[in-house]
């Protein structure tokens, strides 16, 4: 095809060649990076690179259209003029810079997520302060920028030595020849736009092969278009009454009574009090730990010895050994914890527009007379957290940088002041600082005599993994193990201080991770990478206990409400773990495209092409083996996800008036 291009297209050819070479280098680098995870069957590898080359061709066909239009329509008499040279030099420099920038960006993104660009990268465009600061603190940015500029200039030098600039400026190609030469490329771009979709790269059961087959720039723009997925359009469905019947039957088994039994809703009355249990209203401090996988705790099988505080608390608490996160990002954890809902496809409800005035766990606390507070060490503008929590009745305590709350939000916002900060990185103040703020606000609340519920979101266990020096025996910024050990240390110091306070004896501490350190794996959903620690500490008159029932992040607060003996009206999907029978045990897991239901060692995964795959999960090696479809299991899985989507779309998640 390149031979069909006239000499005026010399730079055009060189730019395409450079992109294709860099794409292959990046794909090979990722292959070597995760070689142990990739399916190395010769057929699979061949398809990976063949599909990858087609995506590369589609990507560069879109990318070069503006320059192609310029080449075709710029008048011949101005070839080699100052205007032509200025536009050409600026265009080629900018284009090559964008190429290297995108490939460097892909490498850092792969390092964090083991994926090509997806909707997370799109979201990061909005929160440039945190992202750029994080990159600057995680990587030697001056060196990377210098290297990138060097590669750009070197590429231009080589292209110049190949004579591409002189050919471009000295050509006298007619308009007809240029137009004919451009038509095949326009055809490729048009057909790629009409036919090629990012989902077509998902040809393998091995997720790594699928990701390698994709092109980063193409994946980015595909995610930009499709970061919200309509469940009914993309996923398997059943009759609405059948879906609601299945879900309601599960709640009815627990003795829940529905407020409006004939309606498509799940509002119901939950009764936990009895003659042996009286209602308790202690203060509740919930600590949501950033990115803490269960595998890092000794009490869950680790031998790293980096979580002494949490391992000690596991033996003094109600500790859940078989609890799974619903998703792979903080906003997913917040969605699951506060709304107690299975994961939604596409972007999290926390980040959607219709996300205020919902029935969250905060409504239950409100009914019981609690003040509700959301603590975050960074700026809660990030990931729309302030709008979500503020719009659902929580007061905001964060490290704001001037972003105002949505005018519709009537709750208060308290800033973490400069004199309250001892250490800060891209994501916010260190965990010790946020805990000191929690202590300060708890002291103030104690004076009012009103119980409080604090939702505390930590940040220290996140790249760049920096924290105050001298606190633990692992230097700051050296890796995740150090960040986990500091996170654990900070919890210990927080509880040590809390025990000296008059409100401690009447305060229950709930600690749970938002998601695992990594969700990457070779399978559609990597089950083990959803296993997180969770515990309830300092509950009055309750002995320590290790609970091995299979359960979900969405069940934590319904369980706490049961332990406190609360009767309440609920719109939550979660259940009291302690009241679960073996048939009730299950966990919801998912990412922005895949929705899973785990029961015993079986997992059903719904895909966004109306697909459904049924597997047996082998926990010993964290593998999934395809097994014959279980239609009852499939209907049950569809029911939970379809009902939760229906309620969100039709305002059925709203708080009761």
C-alpha cells in the first residue's frame, strides 16, 4: 500500500511507519512484562498480534486524517513555502510527541492496572491535579520528559535523513493523484469507524491476550464513548416480574416484609429486635482502607508480617474471612458500601448525574438520630465524592482546594487546614493526619451528646506509596509493602489515641478495604483479586469471632445494623451475614463491563454482548474452568443485576419521602 503513495506523502508514510513500529514494541514489552500470565499457544499468540495489527491500522487511519486532508487540498504552488514548512514541522513534531506521550502513558497505566487505556483513563482527564501530581511523585518525570523529547527529536532527525521532508516539500503531485492516493486510506478509516469495535479484541478467555491485542489510543476513545452501559441494551434480561420475584423471594426468606408488595421495588421493613436483644446506638467510625487485598494480612495467609495491627484486631473482633469487594476502584467500593447494591455496569453511581437523594446507609443512621460525616484526606471533588456524599446527607471534611459544593447540597464542608497537616502527597494528607482530624471532630461531637457516623476514606496505600519517614522500618516511596505497613501503623496509632477518649467505650469501629491492590488476572474476573479484609471492633457485649461465610461488601452494614438490634426500613440489597444460611451465601464481583455472581465454587459472569459464561473457581490456583450452563444460576444472576439497574433507572433507589 505504501508504494501507492506519491512523494508528497513521504512524511505521511514515515509517520504511519513510526506508529506501527512503536505499537509493536509496546505490545512486545507488555507480552514480556506479563509473560507468565499470557496464553502462549502459538495460535493464541498469532491471533493476538494479528488482531493487534488490525487495531493499529484502524487507529492510525483515524489519527492521520487531518494531515491527509491537508496533503490533498493544500495548493501545489505553495509547496515548500514558509507556510507549508511551518505547518508541516509543527504538525510532525506535535504528532510524534503525541505518539510518544501516549505510549509512555500506556506504560504507566499498564504498570498500575495491567490493562490498555479504559474508562479510568478517561476519568483521569477530569482530575488532572491529582493525576499529574501522582505521576510526578511516582516516576522520575524530568527524566521521562527529557527522554521523550530526545526520542521525538531523534525520530525527526532520522525521518529527515531519509529525505522525507525534502520529498514532501519538492513534490509537484497533481490534485487527482493525491486524491486517488488518499481514497484507500479514507476507506480504511471509514470502515474501521463503522465496523471495528474494541470488544472485537476480546477473542480469548485469557484477559492478557485480549488486552495485548488492543491499541491504547483506540481503547481510550472507545472508553470515552462508552463509559456508561445501559443494562437492558447490553446484558441478558428476563421478564421484569420474574427478576423481581426472584430477588424478593430471597428477602422474604429472611422474614422481611415489603412496604408495597405489588410494586417493582424492594422497600421493606427489617426487624432485628427481640426479647433478648435491645437496640444500641453507639458512635460508628468506619475506616475504608485504600487498596488493601486480603492476601497481605497474616491472618488471611500472608507471611509478610506487615499488618500487625490488623492481624491483632482480627483476634479481637468479628472478623470476616471470606468477604469480597464488588469492584476494582474506590468509587465502586463506596457504591457498594453506602448503597449496598451489586456493581453497576459502566461508570459507578458515585460518578453519575442522578446520584443524590438516594437511600444509602446514611438514611438508616439518620432515622436513628446520627450525624453523618465523610472524611477524605484529599479534595473530595475528585471522583465526584463530595457531590455524592454531600448530596446524600453527609457533612464533608476534606482537604479542599477551592472547589465549591454543588449548590443543591445543603450539608456543611469543613476543611483540613494547613496547620493540621504533617505530610501530604498527590492523593491527600497521610493517614495519621486524617485520623487526627477524625479524633478532633469526634471530641466536638461528644460534647453535643448526639451519636455520629464517620465514613473515613484513607489514601496512604496508593502509588506513589509515600508517607512520613521514621514511622516504620520500610523507607517511604519504596513500594506497596511499605505503604501497607504504614497504613496498618496509622490505624494502630489512631486506636491508641481513641482508647484515651471518653467516647471510646461507646464507639464501634468498622474496618474494610475499598478494593484489592490489583484486579488484574488472566480470567474474565480474577476472583481472588476481590478478596478483602473486613472486621467490626469494640462492639459491646460481643465476643470475638471469625466468620467464614461467603459474603459481599454490600452486606457489611446490614450485618452491623443486625448486631445493634435495629429495626428499620431498608432499600438496601445487602443481608445480615450472621443470619445467612449456606444457600444464602454469595458474593457479587465485577468490573465496568463484567458482572459476576459467586456461590460456593461456581461463578456466573455476564458480559456486555449479552453473553453469559459459567465457571468453576479453583481457589488453590485461582483458576476458572468452564462448566455446563446452570440455567437456574443464570436466572438468579440476571435477576439481581437487572433489578438493581431497574431501580436506579426508575428512581427506585431514592430515599423514602
